[in-house]
């Protein structure tokens, strides 16, 4: 029996969503993206759920979009690769990213669309869109500067360099770094603390944070979407993109000091 590509576990007031394509480093396939949206919608519809945790099945959080599917006519990734509204429909409850490993390109965009980000000491982050030859469509060019600042964001995007967990903490991309074995436990502690507060107040505060953020970056998402769609229409060499991605993976292991598989 095939394992589900996304797992949803609801324990009282906390829903945990796990990206579950470990053999592909949780790369975002059309099915995974669909199931992720469904899991988020299920958590949103459950009145008992007060907080959501998003994580990945080891060894990675998410290696980005599965480039093999971008060219498939029926794949929802065609829209995802050329600009869109986000990786899932907005939810009114805080989403905590528990980053257990590499969060690269589209995987980094998933992280940036969460409200709180913590990571294990094995986590690394990178924006490799320019190295691979694709452009972001889920708000990276808007959200990354908000997280790490203008200069650091542009350096990450233009170089494709990998940012280890300690530097991600210093940059402000994550709020905590914990030992790998403690990651989910710590995420659940944060979620439980959120759940112990007045639910309406938390949701009102969250809505306020998001509205303020939208005022700050008014129009930014539309600019990114137009740019991504224009880039997609200009043509995408999937074979070359695949070769570049393999080189990015090898470069990431080298920068992170990881052995080859």
C-alpha cells in the first residue's frame, strides 16, 4: 500500500501536517500540493484546532518543486510554477513551520508562508531559483526581505548559497534552533501555548499582523506573479533545469558539510 504524500494528525487543539515523500526529499508534486491544501483546509474547518504545525519526513523539510511535473499539462504545478496566490488557502490559525532539514526554493517558500518558524540544528535554507532557472510564485520576493532584510534576501536569491541553522537564527529567518530530536516536541510546546490563549484574540491578532504586512508590501505579490508568469511564458528547458538542480543539490551538500548519499 502506498504511503500518503501528506500526513495529518490532530491531537486535541494541535494539527500536525507532515510532508511525506522522503525518498524525493519531500519535493512538491502536484499530488503533494493538493493534499497539503486539503490538510490545511481540514485543520481550518476543525473548531477544536487552535494551531497547525507543518514539518517534513526526514531527512529533508522540502527540496522544492518536483521539476519533472512542471511540464505536465494536467499538473497543478503549472500554475504553481508561474505565479499564484500561495501554496495553500489562507487559514485563520497560526501555522508553525518545524523545519527538520533542507528547505530549498519552493520549500523555503512554504516556510515563509508560515507564521512562526523554528528549526532543528540539521536545517539549511536556500533560494536557488536563479541557479535552477525558475522564478518564485508563492511570495518569496515579498516575504524573504521581511524575514531577513533587504540585503540578506537579495544575497540569498542572487547567489543561491545555503544558510545553515545558526545563521538563519541570526538573520531572523527562524526564531529558535533546537536539537533535531527535540524539534517536534518544541513545536508542540509552542502550539500548546498558543492553544491555551483566547482563540478569538489569537485569530484577531494574527489577522492584524497579516493585514499590516499586506499594507507594507502592497502590490508586491502581484508584481511577483506577473514576473513569474512572463518568465514561464518565455520557455523552460526542463532537461537543463534538471541538470542545474542536480548541481544545486551537490553544492548544497558541500556548503553544509554533508556527505554524499
